[in-house]
C-alpha cells in the first residue's frame, strides 16, 4: 500500500487487514507511519510501516525487498499515494505541475514496474491503482488541471498494463473515488462546499470507510474476472 498513514490509504489498510491481509504501509513520514502501524496492530491487525517516496524507484526497490523479507512475496499492490494542487491552470507553477504528475502518475508507474515486475516474474498478483472520478469530470471551482490529467493517465495506464500482464496472471484494475473527507479534499471550505456537496446527488462527501470495501473487492478473488476495469465509487457525481 503506497500512502496508508492517513486518509483513504489508512482506511484501505484497515479494511485489508480486517479481511485477513498482512499489510505493508509505504509513505514518506516515518514517524506518522510507525504510529499508525502501531495503532492498527493494537486493533489486532498485521501491519508494518516502511518508508520511502513513490517518485524514487530505489526507495520502492529497497522497501519491496524489506516487505518480502518480513511478509514474503507481495500478492496485492495498492498504488494509493497521491497529491493535488487546488488551483486554476494559469496559477499552477511548473514545479507544482511536475510534482503532481511525478507523484500521481510516475509514482503509480514506479510501483507497477517494481512490484508488478516481481508479480509478472512470479506469474501471479493483483494491482489496484487509485484513480479518481476527476479523470472524467472537471473539478470546479479550482479546476486542478494537472490532477485531472494525472488521474486520466492512471486509468489508461491501468488498461494498458492489464492487457499486457493478463497472460502472466497479473490483474490490474483502478478505483475511481468521488469526493472523500480527507486532508486532500477540503470539502467544508465554502468555495468547495457549493460544488462538491450541494451539487452532489447525495449532497455529501464520502467517508474513507465507505470507499475501502471496493479496494478489498478489487484485491480479492471476488473480482477474479476483472482486469483493466475502472470501478467508480462517487455517489453518482460523475453522471452529471
Ligand atoms: P491524503 O493527502 O490524505 O493522503 C495522501 C497519502 O499519500 C499519504 O499517506 C501520504 O503520506 C502519501 N504520499 C503522498 N506523496 C507521497 C510520495 N511522494 N511517496 C509516498 N507516499 C506519498 O490523500 P487522500 O487519502 O485523500 O488520497 C489518497 C488517494 O486517493 C490519492 O491518490 C488521491 O488522489 C485519491 N483520491 C482522493 C479523493 C478525495 O476526495 N480525497 C478522491 C479521489 C481520489 P506521506 O505524506 O507520509 O508520504
């Protein structure tokens, strides 16, 4: 699990652990990850924290070696780490554009290459890439062009790898959440409330716990005939 020390990733880690998985968190903030892993262990779950940055292939290689030493081969990779710049196009700096694309797209690519490459060699594995409904809609009021473009690319990277790796026994799907209450999505700020809550069919944002069962489904044999799919869980927002 990339990310996993807060927000949606934490909910995914808890749900996967409750489903019986041994869970490895992989994020940059070592202290937070250690604390979260300890809290989840106190809940009876088998969770360990590993540290690194998804934009650095060497970090992923080292952490995957560490995870394999602790838990054995990785059966499921959830590429969840992400970032967002809430600004319209002409206010986004070159540095912010690169950061969003590096984390959200290249980070997923790095995870797929490093962990997915080992799955292909082993002839089995499941990858869940966290995309977004923002791949298909445009976020008002602050547009977030780099974020939207990065998530659209994640969805198509998912389809591409799914087709290429199906003969090797590796399934690759994406999950596309709608607005969810986390640090990334400031749903209660007045300028977002109008579009993200009042305009939503259910007139609310999701909690992370409402999204997590879909990751467990995509990670499990219950979805054994799914690959190259994008599962949208957005309370109906993207039908508009
Ligand atoms: P948060 O900002 O709450 O959490 C982001 C997570 O990603 C943290 O665990 C963070 O840990 C980790 N992370 C960020 N950058 C890196 C990096 N370079 N290397 C490793 N880990 C990193 O975001 P959410 O929980 O809201 O989002 C999680 C995913 O869900 C993202 O991909 C996001 O785009 C997607 N999503 C979110 C939606 C929402 O409404 N919240 C809607 C649709 C999709 P650390 O900082 O310690 O590295």
